[in-house]
C-alpha cells in the first residue's frame, strides 16, 4: 500500500483588469456546471493515471475509471442578491403604490386602475440567493496504443442535482386584490376579467428551491505525455466540450443550468507533475501538480429576459425591473407582464475561460459575453399606465396617450442587462488519497478533498466544495 498526494497550500494572485465591479438590475446569471472545476478532476486522480513510475505490465487494457461524489454550497448571499436588485443600494428593494424615489411602483406589477385608493401599500423585498449541488463526477482515461504509452483519450462528465433558491423575503407585506408582490413574482397573480384583468407572470419568475437534474457537459480530450522522467513529467491535452447539460428556458430569473448553457467549446491544458519526496520503505510520497487550462465556448442561442433602456421611460417613471411592468396587446382586454413578451432567444457567445491550478490554489477567469438580439417583432404590444382600464383603454406608459401601435422597437432594449460580465474567482483546496497496490494488476485509489472559493464581484456565487474519490486501473 502506498500513500500519495500531500498538497502544499501556496497562494498566487492574478490580475485580469477590472473584474471586481458590483452589478444590479441584471436578468442573466452565468451558468456554472457542478463539479466542473479542475481541482476536483485532477486532485488525487493523477496518482494512478499519470504517475511517472506507472508502467505495470500486468495491465492489459490500460484503462482508468474514477467516480467522485461531491457536494457544493454557496456561502455568500447578500452581494449575489444585489445582482438582481433593481437599484445599486443593496439586496433589498421597496415596492410601493406610488413612484417616489427610491420606490418601485407596485401598481405597475399588480394592476389597479384606481391606484390612489392603494397609496398606503408598501412592501420590502429582500434577496439572499443560495445555490447547492450534489452528484457524481465521472472520469475515464484510456491509453490508445499498446506499444506507445504516451497518448491517452480522456472523457469527463458529471450527473448532478442543482438547486437555486433566490430566497425572496417579503417584509411589511400588504395586499392588492388579495395578492402580494411576492405572489406576483412567483407567477400566482391572475385576475381573469374587469378593468384590472391580468395574466400571471410565466417568465423570469422568482421562487424557492428550483431544482434541475441531469448530466453536465462532456469534455473529450486527447492527452499526450510530452516528457516523462522518474520523478516528473509534462503533459498536454486538447479536446472539445460537448453540450449535454440542461439549458435555460427563461422561466426563472435565476435558473439552474447543469451545463454551460448549450455551447460547444474547445479545451486545452498543460499539466506538470513533480514528485517532491518519496520514502520507498514506507511506500509514501509527496507530489506537486500545476496546470494551465483554456476553454473557448462558441455562439449558441439562450433564452433570456430583455430589459428596456432606462432613457426609454419618462422622467417620472422608475426604469428598474421594467421587464416586470404590465403591458397589453392592443385590442385585447387583459394585461400581460412584460417578461412574458420580452423573454426571447438571444445569440450568446461566452468566449474565453482561463484556469490555473498550482499546489492547492486554483484560479478561474471568465470573459464577458457577447450578446445579440437579431429580431424583435411585437407590433401591438405596449406597456400601459397605472390607471389604464384593461377592458377598454390602451394608454402607453411612455407617452400617457392612447396608442394604436407599439412604441417599443429593437433599439429600445438594453442588452447589457442580459449579459454576464467577466469575473474571477480564487480557490484554496487540499486533497488526500490512499492507493491500494496489494493487487498489483488493479491498483485502487480512495481519496477526499475540500475547496473554498472567494471572489471580489457579485457576478458569481462563490462555493465551498467537498468530495470523495474512488478510482481503479486495469
């Protein structure tokens, strides 16, 4: 039996420009596939598959399989809540019947043609989003040629359950037509007829514990051992990312996505292994591993909610959360939350993602997305005023006058609110593994690890991750 993998914690700091900004009034949050970071994939795993002194003649297939149960939990909530808030003051927002700064108008969400009667209505909405995931990551490695032991095929994926919880809390709750603001954001407000008739919210909803389960994307790579020595080696790998994870449908404001959002990608990495210490008698060793990795995700369509530009609105109307404001189709007699109409397929190119792993430190950098909306065709949809009679009037929120056609065009949308910005995270991690070599033909490994992530931006929810690892070679 042999002990492997004593990790030394060393911290390196990387700078990639200004990525420490805080954001608000956003409608899209960058997907992060569970168990998709490489400290899980590489820590402990290489003690069997890539060990420089591994040349067992007893192996006939030269196959390595690893299963890694994991659990991850976000540990920061307030800043993430501010990401979705309509103002820059924090993770809380006051919703009121009138439009007094810094209030947002409840009667633009839950309609009341006689709004002065409800002037005393006020709610305080607070967000503390949480994320947790659990599942099993699978790694497979196969040597491709029996007589040439430097080229390998590797395949990695995970099966995971991912839960997002916006944790919407309502304080000082008051009602209109028997409904609260929280009811509206959960898609529960439906008034079937009359001058306040409105349909329920069906897109960009907010709710507790939305869960999706499925496979993450598949990473398929060819790995080549560039240099090999008894105590160290250098490897390079290149491959593709095949989208198999769940994708966004626009139903929820913070939708759980188990993959990268449906994007095909290219991957490449460079890995170096070095054995720092070894005791032959005790069959123990300390190893060091470093890695540089790059990933590029190509353009694909994602369903996201659009928001109008702030300057589209008259000066006396707050522009935040305008995708929740009520509108109607001219000629119809029922109000429609704008998100039901403004949620569209957008052309999204996530671009580059860089990773660096070195002796217990893992850094991840993600580039800002490129987002485009090609066509918007809703010629009869308008946002309506607070006192509009849904049964007979078509009073535009922009002009206050009766409208015969829509006053919203493609150029009126602010795509930056539907675009994920760049961000960087830092992780410290440690892992331990025990390799059983009593059955020389089938060495087996058991291990465990933990990582802690931090970041200086609210564009990503940092997580704590713990994992167990088991693998076998044959």
